[in-house]
C-alpha cells in the first residue's frame, strides 16, 4: 500500500475523497446577524468530506474567523464572491457550487 508523504493517508483513500468532492451540492449564502454583522454560510457537505480541513483552508485563504455548526461552515464577514474561487481551488467542481 502506497502512503502519500504530504497527508500520511493511503493514496486510495485520497482518491475516494476526490470522488466525493465531485458529488457535492454546495450552497453559499450570506446572512445578517446581530448589530449589523454579516456571516457567510457554506452548507451542503456530505459526511465523507473533511469539513474541518475545508473550513480551515477557507478561513486561512479569506483571512477571517469562522466555525462549524450543523454540518455547515460559518465565516465571519460577507465573502460570497470569494468563497467559490477558494472552493474550486480546493478541488470542488464549479458547477456544484450555488451562490444565493
């Protein structure tokens, strides 16, 4: 069995995760919360996707804070336009991402 040096996971497991990314229907919305603050909600992830690492990559790329709640990612600020570019860079297909 071949091990990927970057992630430490078997190469076969990584292929399944890439396949799972193509089957996602991701929805990006923005919502106004208390005191006029905006948050960006990224939802629609399956259990097969590592949502923690996806959230970490989004937060680092967009230079914002955020959290994971109810199997969706909440990012601080209005990042609807930038999220799609980052998700495509992470390997999600562009046609599966819907911005509302």
